[in-house]
C-alpha cells in the first residue's frame, strides 16, 4: 500500500468542481444542487459518504429511470417507488413528505424502494428535520456488502441508522452504520492506496484482512463490533428498510431495488411541552459527566463531525485525498455547460 496524500482545496472550488462532475453525469441543475448538499454535508465533516461517490460510479443514472411515484398514502404515511431515480433525490422527497405529515398530524412515516444508488449520509436528512423541532429516525438498506456475525458471506448492507433529536441548545444527530466500515470507505481506501482498520473486514474465506482489494474480491465488511449485538441491529434495519418498504430481499445489487424508511415525530404528540429543554439537560448531563483519566471530552453524536465542519468552513478550504481530487477534476471535464 502506498502512503496517502492530500491536497488543500478551497471549499468553493470543491463545490464548483463537484457540481460540474454531477452535471456531467447528466443531472439537471435542481437535482445536482440536492446531491451536492448531501455530499458536502458529509465531506465537510470528514465522513466518507462525500465526493468519493462521484468518482466511483456511485451517482450513475439508470437508463430506465422514471419520475418517482407515490404508490400508497394515508394521512400519516406514504410509500414511494423511486423508479430508479437517484437515491438522494428519493430520500430527500421522502423526508419532505414525512415532515409535512408530521407538521399536520404529529407523525409521518415514509418508505421508499426501487432505487439503486446511495442515499448518502443519513445525518443530512435527520438534521434538516431536527433543526425544525422534530424528531427524525431513518434507516437505509443496500446490497450485500456486510457479513452477519459468524458468516463468511455478505448478506446485509452497511445498514446505517440516522436519528435527529431537537433540543433547546441545538439538534443532536446520530449517523452510524451498523457495519465496521462503509462500502464507499472501502472504495476510498482503494483509491488512496491505504489499508482498512483492524477488524473492519474479511476476505472471501472469512479471514480478517486490511486489504480493500480482498474485500472487493468476494470478501465482506464486518458489523461494527464483529459480534451478535451489531449483527442483530443490522438485521433489524435490514427488515425495516427491506421487506417493510418493498425493497429486494436478496440479490440486491442485481435487483437494483434498495429501500429506506424515515419517520418524523412531533414531540408535542406525547404532550411534552418541555421536551427540548429536558433533552438539552440530558445531553449536557452526558457531555459533562465525570471523565476517566486521559479523557479530554465526552462528545455527543455528531459533535465531532460538526467541529470538523466548522473548522473547515472557518478556513475556507479542506483536505482532499490527492487521487480523489484529480479524479474529480477529470470527471468535471465531462460537463460542458
């Protein structure tokens, strides 16, 4: 493995280049803006759900894509058939619909199916809701990249969960995969020529490996603790973002039918007028808990990423892995508009 290198890129230049690369794939200006927002949310936070998706075919447009349609709806729920539309666009619409229902009725739940491209960082969608005073819970299912505990074969997707909780001191946003590493993180490591973390993945025989190439050659990512707890959580998400929403239940990569589920809850639904104040109290109680020796800070979910994003925005520039940056600039050349 070679040593990874980074290039310091002005944020506005990165946005412009990424937009051109997205438009070069074929997306119109409106859709490109949505996709850019999702990617930059991740990129600024040091999350590998960012621009790596542009250069690794993660945003490929399906030739048979059609406008998404609502196939079932009640005052509290909706089912959206993505019709092969890009996943970020479908989940953004699902989030909007769930949020509108929650504003009117106190609760909204929307399931999506029939997409085959990444929905990106779930924190993006959850934060957009939590910043407006609503609780959000989101699950995503994807192709077989992750092995259940004890198996040598990939069955699950990386199966992330996102949760946004408002408080009187700002939203807390949890965004975590149930896998030890993301699929695009493996692709990013391959691009950069670097190894994967210890215990994150296994080869096609189920033997631990740090080589991303062995993972891509029939291997699998592991669940986050390599044991039954993370594996069981991944299974729950597989069921709620798979069969419940009409997504594929096997052969997901070939079926090109992946699922998502988002729920939005108005805290007033349960009569808790002081929820945001009490949520802030609990969060601060955790944040200010007595620290073990050598611990400088106890971070809540999302705080580390927020701090990284704030620092990058203050600098006005961000480190981008050099190979990735060069590939992105090449991709941008495809746009002639």
